């Protein structure tokens, strides 16, 4: 039972979006790693191969667990649960349709009828149901490997992925599905357009580019013959020794 449906559903939606953005940030970092490998090969990654394996394993684990929390019908706070509650309390909500073709923020908003809102909710629930086979894969990985030590699968280790295979493009579908639903519902309930895109000052690509740049410098014979010593820049006390002339 909700005492103040609009405020409570807004807060609920805000929290779902915060969780989704955390999920999407993990996805974006891994996507950068895969794009780098596809474009540049493994040479730079091999310089810290174990580190990047840990990045892949842990980011992917967090990503799948966060997707499970957003989609699972066994959890208390999920996208589907929010949609059902929003539909139930629709008559208590200030629902607005925003016309994307009108730039004027004062003129592009019109009231959204409750029956039309419920049609949108039904369509969003159908979108989620259409991904049920992928959600089941995520749930299986969570149950059998990431969250529990299921004795039937314990000895499989990382090979459990072969039993419940989920491709990167399938994970992308789950990300896009959640993104479409959450941004649309935010627009309707908060009466403003919203984007889940985030700007990051640092990323895996930044680390890879820096590693590749330093590797190229170390292999530049012209620089080495001129007396340039790349290894000096790896020293923790580089700044102190630079001032001493070492």
C-alpha cells in the first residue's frame, strides 16, 4: 500500500536508475576492452594479462548480478515490480507525454491519459518477457556460480559459462531493454527527458592507450640512442631524483 504513490514511485524509479547506471558503467568498460582487442589485438593487453582477466571476470560478474536484480521476478524491487505498481496507481500520478519533435519545453508536454499510460506499461512488460530466455541464463549463472556454491556445478569453475552461455550481444539486448524502459518511464513521471549516458574522466581505454604509448617509447631506438631512459619514468621516486639530477 502506498500513502503517497507519486513521491514513492519517483523515489523507487530513481533508485532503479541508479542501479542501472552502475550496471551500464560496468558494461561500458567491458565494451571498451572488447572494442580495443578487436581493433588493436592483444599485444597491449598481454603486458598485464592477469590484471585484465580479473577486470573482465569481476566487471562481468557485477554486470550480470546487477542485471539479475533489475529483471528477476524473485526480487522485491525490480523493473517489472515498478511497472505493475505504477499501473496500479496510475490515476494518482501526474503523467505527461513529451513530443520529441518540439524543442520548446513549454509546448512539447501534454497530459497522458491513464489508459494510454497502461498501454505503455503493458508494452514494456512484453519487452521484458521477450527477453525471458536471456534473463533465465543470467539467473542460472547467479544461482549456480556467482551467488551460491552449487555442489552440482562447483567443480566446473569458470567452465560453467559453457553450460549457461550468454553472448555479449545478448547482454547488450538486456542493457538496451532496461535503458529504453527506464528512460521512457522517467520522462513520463518526472515530465522531462532523461539520458542514462555517463561521462567518465578515466576508462579502460585510457589505461590501454597509456600502456601502448609507453611501450612504443621503450621500443623507439632513436630516443634510446639520444640518452632517453624510459625505465627512469617507472621509478616511484622519479620526481625526487629528477630534482637531484639523477
